[in-house]
């Protein structure tokens, strides 16, 4: 009897666990696969035998017992095809087993032996380096993604024949080398959409600059065709660029979800996710039989844009409330719990009424009495409470659309946003997990948002005059603090408060008639 071990991995959440594939070959003809494999893993035998025959590799005619340890972790998916095939060949003396312990092996086999891409290559590569493995052998399409991890040799193979030759001592594979920092810094500021494309809407651009500077959630209310979606798509271009750590964390999430493009390495731009309003609860927050990241996690370190917010199902919107506060989502099952990060900026848009023309300067609203309030009530108070900035978007007049002057571009706005974020970074340097004004709790709010007598009188008068709710008070202070940071002011002045008060449209009594 001969026993060999090949090392593989299983991904849970955005982290990876080492899986040891132990293969025993002895006299007989039976095949046993144990260690809690799912159906996709059990079916691998047919793919493996067919792929081996297609590459002129004799299939073993012995009693084979394969154990996938640890046996209490469920093994899922077709990515175990390659390590299982290599273990079979090594157990039957078709390839030497002397080098197997140095490498993590992963890959899905086609029937002709070609290697198909896998999910989670980056977290597996990180685990391989931390566990002291010398290298990682995987499909060529995933090689650049895994090669982001330094101090680990990453080999991308096209088919099983190349992997067999590699373990047989033929130098058929060469390590993939990626200059992570160079690729990251070359692409970090490249965006297809730019603020320079937007004509007019200066007040909305200003609101979005404030939202980006303080990490505030924002909702835009306006008629169809006013430019809400166009503006939202440009929000990511004015947020400070990703740091290398943020880029790595973002790439891990997209890697686990299988959203990394082939032959791509590190995600270097802020994510922008815009799910349709028919999305389900699980697709938004994550989960499923085999838990996967949802849209809120795919938007981590970026922007989640919900267009036509009242059209989303109530249950879908309500499941976002906790992640918006805690900036993570925990998916619990009977036997395990998975945690995905969900630190995103929420940008939403909506029509003011079902017909879309309530408060329109030219067109008349045809909605029946009470329809506007009913439409707005689709968004719950607790969710609206977590959106700091409410801004009306009005249609752009023809004169503005036909102007020849060039609008301010995203990079210019981003410089001001970066300067404001730097002020906040220094302010919250001693507060772990807090790095922007939107994340301030009540204690920090009292400490950093003190008002003088004029400011206190102004906000008191505004709350009484506009009927602002109590929940709007904290939001106004946070936004005013950001406006002061953009103006490089150490104190919150009455003009900063006055501007912040104007960004609470939906809190005003009588706004919806």
C-alpha cells in the first residue's frame, strides 16, 4: 500500500483553510472518496479519469481510498479536480511524490485536461504563504490574481499535462511575476466616467463632494432624466483612491465571488455596484446554500448605488440597516458563521412621486392626493435615518446643456476631498475603526461638533421652522463638520450649518404635501 498527500484549500468567507488530500492505493478495484465531499466533488472521478485518458496518462487499476481532511469541513465545488488527479497519479507511481508537500494545488478539469478558472485564488494564495508553502499551482487564468502575493511562487498551468511534467522534474512551468505596486499605482486613478461630463447641477456636485469627503450616504430626489444616475456613476471617481491594503481586501471579496476578470491581478479602482430593483435579499446582503458575498460586500470600499429606491422590496431595503451601521454582514448557519466586510457608501436615487413630476418646474404632477406621501413611505424611517444627505435634482435648462465651457473634472474635486479626508484621519487617529465624519458616534459628535451661540440658535430655529425630526440633528452636525473640513475651518460656523440644513429635504414637514 502507498499513501501520498497533496495539499489544497477551502474558502470560507474571505479566508482560506488548508485541506489535505490523503490518497491510499492498494490491491483491488474499488474507489472510495471520504471527508464530507459534496456532489460536485464526488462527480470529479468521471472528469479526472476522462482527462487522464485524453492526455495519455494511464488510469490506476487499484483500490483507491481518498480522504479529504479535516473531515468535518464540507468540500464544495470542482476546484479539487486537479489535486485529486495529482494524488491519484502519485499514489500509483506515475509521478514522483517528493515535491508535493511544497505546493498548494487547485484547479477544475475539463474532459480534455484543460484547467478552468477557480474562485478564491487570492485568499488561497495568502493562506499558502502564511502556512509556509513554497508555491501555488493553479489555472493560468487565475495566475496573475494569485501572484499579487509576494514571497510565494505562483505557477499558472493550461492543462494537467503541464502540471504532471512539472512534478516529473521538467521545467515546463515558470513562476508568474506581477509588479503589484506598479500595476496598482498605474491604474488607481483611471475612471471611465468624469464629473467634467456633467453640465450644470452645481449644487448636486457640491453635495456629492461633501458626501465623498465625509463618507456620507446620499439620496437624490428628482424627475426622470434629470441626471441622477449620471451623477451617481461619477461618485467613485472623486472618492480618495484605494490604499494598497484596501485594494487587497476588495480583491479578496471579488475573488471569492468569482468576479475577477481573467488574467487580472489587483482591483485598483473603487468598486461601483448598481443592482436592479428586482434583487433578492440574499443577492443584496449575501448568503445562499453555499454562502457567497452579496452586492453590499462587492461594494466594499466603494459605492453601492440603488436606483429608484422605492421600487426595491421593503424586505430588501430593511436587511441593509444593520450592515450600514456595523459595516459588515454576518451570515449564520447551523454549523458555521461567515463574516463579510461591507464598508460602502450608499448612493440612492428616486423619483419624487409615482409619475415623477412632483415639484417639477415645467411639468404638472398627475398623481392623486396622498400618492406622494404613500410613495415616499416605501422607504422606512430607520433606513432614511442612515442617509445623511438628501438633495433635490432639477432638470438642467437648455442654456446649461449647450454651454461650451468645460466643467470641473473629477481629479480636481478629488484633491479637495483627499485634503478633507486627511484632516479627518488626523482627528480620528486615536479612535480605532473611525476614519471619516460619517462614522462618528454620539460621544465623538459632542467632542468634535461643538457649536457657538449663533450656531445653536440657527439649528434650533431651523428645526422649529422646517419641522426637522430629532434624528436629523446628528446628521446635520456630521455634514456640517465635513463642510468645515472642506473649508479648512477648525470650528463649525453658521454658514456650514446653514448649508448642511439644506441637505435634509425629506425630513421637512410638508415636503410631500
